[in-house]
C-alpha cells in the first residue's frame, strides 16, 4: 500500500519504477554460469541491490573488476563493522586483508545475514579475483591494503576533529574513488584524474551515508558506532547519542544541518570529476550515486525524522534518477534542482545558515554556468497532477503487462 500511495502522490514515478523493476529482472538473468562468478554477482545483488543495478552500465570486463573490487571492500568493511570481534583479533585481519584476496581457501566467520555468507564463502571472490587482468588486480590489492591500514588506525582512534573525519572518510571511501579511477584507467577508457577529485567523489558519498545512518550507527549493539566528528557535535550536545532524544530536537537538527553543510564542500570537485569523464557507461555508473547523494542530503537537511527512523529518497524518485541520469546536463540539472530544494529549507536562524547558503550558491552558480540547465529533466515535482486512483491502477496494470511481454522477448 505504501508504494501505491507514493505513486498516487507522484504519478510520474510510475513508468521509471516499472523500468527499474524490469532492469532488476534483467540483471538477475545476467548472472554468469561459473559457480564463483555466479556467487559474486548474486552476492552483489544481496548486499547492494542499487549498486548491482548501477554496475550493469559497465562493459563486461570492467564490470567484473568493479564487482570484485566492491565485494573485497565490502568484506573488509564487514570485518570493521562487526563490533563483536575483539580489537586484538580485528586489527591484524584488517592490516593483512589485501593478502587474502590471493588465497582461494581463506575465509573468516563474522558479520550477519548475507554478509556472513560473503565471509564464509570468500573463496569464490578470491577465485574470481585471480581471473582478472594484472592491472585490475594491482589496483584492487593496493586500495585494499591502504584501506585496511586506515580502518585499523581508526579502530583505536575516535573521530575527534573535522580533519579526523576527512581522514576516516578518505580511508573508507575516498580510496574507493581512487581505486575506481585506477580501474577506469586500466580499462583504457578514461584518463587518470587527480587524487583530490577522486577522493572527493568518495567523501561526498560516504559523508551522505554517515549523516543518513546516524540512528542505525548509534543504536548498534553491542557497541555503538560514532562517525560524526566531536568538533561538530560537541557544539550541540554533551554526548553524540543525546541527539536522538526528543528534548534535544532543536540542537539535533542544528547539528544535522552543520553536517550536511560540511558534506556540500565536496560537490564542486564531484561535478568537475564527472564533467571530465569520456565514456558514457562509466559516466552513468559514477553519476547516478552522486545524484542520489545530493537528493538524500536535500531530504535529510533540517529533518528531525533522521533521529527517529530511516530517512531516504522514495523508491519512485530513485527510479527516476536512475532512468534520467544519462548526460552531464542531467547531472547539472539534478544538482541544481536538489540544491534549490535544500536552499528552500534553510532557516536564517540556523547557526550555519550563512555558510550553508554560500556553499549552495556556489553549486547553483556552477550549474548555471554550465549552460545546460535548459536541457535538464526535472527531479523535483513542484506541482502534483491530480490523477484518479483508478486511472493510475489501470495504467500500472497496462504498463506492467507490456513490460512483462518485453521482458519475455528479451529472454
């Protein structure tokens, strides 16, 4: 019923939603027959359905390398995330993890649900890794080694300052940006960008996730996980977990807005990185998550619900982003629309209002100066058409039948 209500409220989500469903079914049919590759692509769908869809944009050789890169880092992240592993056990595993990708027999019991399966059967990932080209292997090993060392450092160190925050995000996400840039370059399809631009691509996504996941992280058992830097949250609360309590709502929202403003500092680098991409498939692969991130920040900003439960883009808007993000004009248009949406929520009484507006104006100027806004596809509905619920259901059924037949013809 929730999905139907959302469609009734946002009827132009309907067609992108059905296309997204069809794309998901198509992705499921693309799982390779070899057991180790089959495991990797099936596992990719389980640990990140959205990434499994986005990765389909890439040509097969590069797609295989990115799939393994993602799973290796997801496995590394599973070790870091498991708060039940003693520090004296966890740190050596993180530091030596890059060596295990060459060992077809290695596995380690940790994590829960699908992540436990990934760790228990990691030998499939190692087997697939050993079939990649040497340049791909070297890039994955190098980033895994650097990331593992960085994670180990922060196991014993809290995120105190904004510099700590940037350093932590570099290790867990900025290095992903550097690694992906290396894989794109190894494929021969892209030039190698500067490390600072690649780093910003990762930091923008990671900071968005850290903001969105506040409640999940703070409620982690047996031990909470704290990634918001003390330098920011200590201006609003004595303890980070205090922000989730209703009596601290005003300060919580102010802290949230401070965090979002910090994340916005990476946007212009991200736009520059995407502008310089040449290959259309790689462009879509990179651009879709970035548009999702600015959309998520626009929804999270000034939203007390982030401290009460899950806040994320509605599924229909996600489908629309995936469907409509194809060119740099689409990206500038999306960043312009979502930045306008965020700007409309800025309260002049917020302690960081001036800084927030300054960063948003810089983003909006970059988008305007691109000269492409007249070509943009709107992501933010300003007026909602009043369609009959019966008509919506009829359209939904007709489109579902048509797309089901198209799906049958493709198989």
